[in-house]
C-alpha cells in the first residue's frame, strides 16, 4: 500500500506520496489532469531546471535571496541533472495553459532538495520562484529548450545528413539515369544531380533554422506576470541571461519587449514553420529513395537500399525500404505538430498565451524526431545504397524523351513523331531517328548521348 504524507498549500491540506519530492500543488495537478499519461518532455524539464539554477544564482548575487539558499537551490539542480530526474515531474502535458503546474512542480522539488541540502526551510514560492512568474518562466523555458535542442541536436544532424548526401553524390557521379516529371520519363539527369538537389534543400533548411536562432534565444524572463517585471530586480533579466549562457554555452538575451514574449508565441510558431519546411524536405528525400528502390523486378530498381529486416510476415524474401518509410512518417508527424502549434499560437489572449505546454511538447517532439531520423537516413539509407547500373542503362536506352535534343534540328512535331514511334515499337530512339531523318548516325550518337544531355549544350 502507498504511504502518504500531508502537504499544505494556499488551498489547504492534501495527501502526497510519502517518498515524492514534490508537494501539494504538483499533486493537485496530478489529480486534475489524468488526460494523456504523457508528461512534459525531458528537454523541457532540463531547460526549466537550468532556468531555476540561473534565477537562484542571480538572485543570490543581487542580494534578494539568502546566499545559502541560493547555493542550495543551485546544488539541487545540479544533483537532479546528474541523475534520472524525470520521475519527479509527473504533470501531464494537458494541464493549465500557462504551465503553472509544471513551474510549481519544479519549485516544489527544488525546495524539498534545497531544504535538505542547507538544513533550513526553502520555500517553493518565496525562494525558488523569487522574481519569477509561470507567465515568464514557461515561455522562457520553451525558448531555452528549443534553442538547446536546435543547437545541440537538430542542426548537427541535418548537417550530418547533408554532408553524407554530398559525399554519396560524388561516388555516384558517373551514373546517368532517366529523369522523371509527373512520374513519367523525362530528360536524363546524373544521379549526383538528384542527390545534390537534396543537399541544397537541406542547406536551405539549415540556413532558415539558423535565422530563427537569435529570436528563439531571446527570453521573456524578467517580465514576470504580464510583462511589467513586478517583483523582479531591475538587473535580473540581463544577469539571468548571462548566467544561463555561461551554464549552457548558448548565448541567450533578454527580450526587447517582455509583453510580446509573454502574450504571444509567434517565435515558437515561426520555428515550427521552419521545422515543417525541413519535414517537407525529409519527405521529398524519403519518397525519392522509395521510388528509386522500388521493385526489385516490377519497379524502377535504380538503387538497392540496405536490407535491414524482413519485409513481410507472409511473403518470404521481401525486403522493404523501412528507413525512408520511417522518415516519411516523421515528416507527417512534424507537419501535424505544426498545425497544432499554429492553433496554439493563436491562443494569446490579452497578456498571456494559454496553450504553452502543448507548444512546448509539439515543438520539442518535432525537433527530436527530425534529429533522430536525419541520422538514420544518413547511416542506413544514404551511405549504404548501391546503384543498379544495368537497370539505369536499360531505361535510358529506351527513353523516347531523349528525342527532345533533336528539337532544334528537326522541330517539335517531327521529334514527337519519332518519340511515339520509338515507344510504340519498343525501339531505341536513335534507331528510329536514323530511319525517319537524314541525320547521320555519328551525329545522332552525339546529339542523343544521355550523359551529355545532363548539361546544357546550347
């Protein structure tokens, strides 16, 4: 049987599990929100603890918090971050829209630990939360967590994927394949041209994400309840960012306008929009890989992806493109997350947005999924696929669209007649063109060379 202790808050007494580090306000949230069973992301809690560390350190330095309490709170944060702390933060994602329950959860846990460290009573509200409000620390934590995950995980992962694509492009640069528009045969392209296009998409995504970094690294902290900064030391905001920057190695700055950062989540929405664009790029790469790998007999069969696991419980020998499929699902999820974040961003009513936990959860999930799947795509799809050269050549030789190169010589209508004949009779374009024009074979071979057609010869 679970043992309990009695905790008290402004609403009265409440039973709390005897071994819990949190107090009454956290327990009320646990009781009130048995909704999803999903707690706030670890990256969010990590950032919230870092924010509490910075606040306690600065308040101690500014003389508004006893130095021994300040040191005890900082020590409590370091102790939590050095172990498995997630169990102490049980509040559901779907909670009060300001995230007050998560803020008080952190305050109560740190107050309990700090009290044990310094041997004196440390208050969750008066000490740990000094000079803060849920209304500025939760928006700040959204920015801090997203900024750290972007800096430490996503941007390196996207760069890793891009570099592996560029390296692969070099190794397959000798291969020419049938280009496709509308999923129909088109003019030939080098396989390296297709891959370098993916790399350029990723570079665009990386640059756009970097452009959001200064904004996501600007913080609401110091605005307190509505943006006026009531109960916070005038120097608190600047010194908080300095302490946090030193602790994390990422440069954070106070918001130019606290009211904007508290009442709206436009920056988070903007970051999510760039994550969605990145997801679209991942979807493009994943689907191209799936099509190129299709077959092995009845599909395009241009490449062969690494065989990673059996593809069917009933069809022996079947192997599926599982990594590109997983990547496509990640892309779909990120796009869906962005829709929810967009709706949540509209919930800035007067001086406070009230869908903050949802924004935090979806934003961090999108960053984590894109980070992880980018590594998997690089390691288990891009690096390891092999080119099926015979299949590429077979398709190229019979591609009637090669006749496009003859347009300037014989005109569009005559070229179309040759293409249709070649397709209908299943013959090579060069053979049909030899019969239907007076162009010499040597000249046709030059004009219809698929590899030369991958560059502008005009």
